[in-house]
C-alpha cells in the first residue's frame, strides 16, 4: 500500500494551499478546497473499509453518495497545511445520501470539514451535472475581486464585461463569464444552494464583499481561473479612478472568440444580436 502523503492528489493539494496562502488569498482560516477522488486512487493508499469516524453534514446530496473527497478542515489555516497535512485535511466518503460522511484519513486532532462543506458539495453536484469532468471546488478571498464588489455594479453581465476588458486573455479563459451572489451569511445551506445554482452556468461565482468560488477539472485549471479574474480585478482597480482613453472593444473580444474557438456568454457582447430586455440593452 502506498503512503498517502506521497499520493499526487495530496501533494498537489498541499502545494496549492501553500501557493494560495502566498498569494494572500487565504488569510487566517479563510478559504477551503475540495477534490473529488477516484476510489482506485484512494484504495491504492488507504483501506477504504477502515472508517475512523462518521460525521453528519446537515444536508443531503444523493448524487454524491459513495464518492470520495479530499477536503480542507474547518478553522484550519492554509499556511499550516504543508507542515501538518493530516491535521488540516481530511479524506471522506459521502454516505447516507450525503447526510453524513465517513472519515478515512486526516483531521487527526478531532477536527472536521470546512464550514463551507454545503457550498462545496452542492457545487460539485451542480458542476458534475454540466461537466462530468469536474473535480475541484475552491474558495478564497482575493483582495482585488473582493474590493471590486464595493465599487462596481454587481450585475453579472456588467461585472463580467469589465473583467473581460481588463486583460486580453479573460474572454477565452472564462468565456462563460462570472456569476455574482449578493452578500449572504456564509457557511449556510442557503448560500450553498445559491452558489450551486450559479455554478450551473459559470465556473466562477463571486460572493460580494466576501470572496470567490471556482470549479474546474483539476487544481491548476481552478487556480488559474481565480488567478486570471483576480489579475483583471487588479487592473480595474488601478484604472477605475482614471480617465478611460481606450479599452478592448466588443469587436476585439469577438476576434478573440474566433481565434480561440470559444463562445462568449450569449448576449454578453454587443456584436451579436443581444437578448431583449434591460439586460441586453446595457452597455457595460
Ligand atoms: O473557511 O472562508 O467562507 C473560512 C471561509 C468561510
Ligand atoms: Zn470565505
């Protein structure tokens, strides 16, 4: 049996937590990550019949029954994941239609999964329904995106268009745009359900005045989505108070769509016929 501490899924998660901490996205105990694992990869390093503890979740997620997740712990600091992965991370199997999980490894100090577990599990369910390859859900507090939610219109089309205009790559890295939730109390099933609903149409969901959720096929893709949106938000904050002399035009965004064979979210560019109603009429 292999040592779980050498399993690629574990070493990559440890590296990612450290990297996110070093980016300043995960102060104190903020941020959380969950990764869907294959049973074959888990059973290569753990006896999957050996359950350490059963932990209730407080919600149901029948679609995830029997699935394995590696997840960050509640109250844990990303900066400490690299020095004590077995305390700060846990490997769980979803049972009882999602109403509880079985701990197979980790949370060695008696801890449990992130307080945002409902948002993670509901987001996994939502993303898997549109993209069966989805494996990762990631949450963090990047400063520029967070700051942008205080000074920019929270309308999703408007918010997305601004990000697309800030860096050439944005439109083909996240052509579906970013969805935005208004401020809500975090850690609840309600914000979990709202996030999951938004995850059906985009891999990035901004939580106003709090942070961002991202989903993807692997840690690199998911991290890269946040990194790109955060860079765009940084540019926006550098220029928002200055007179705007030029920008990336809709025609240029359309050229990028063609060059990189992606389709910008329907109605978000003013090139194609826009959707009727006040949404489509907006310019930014
Ligand atoms: O894990 O970031 O949203 C702590 C948080 C809650
Ligand atoms: Zn948070």
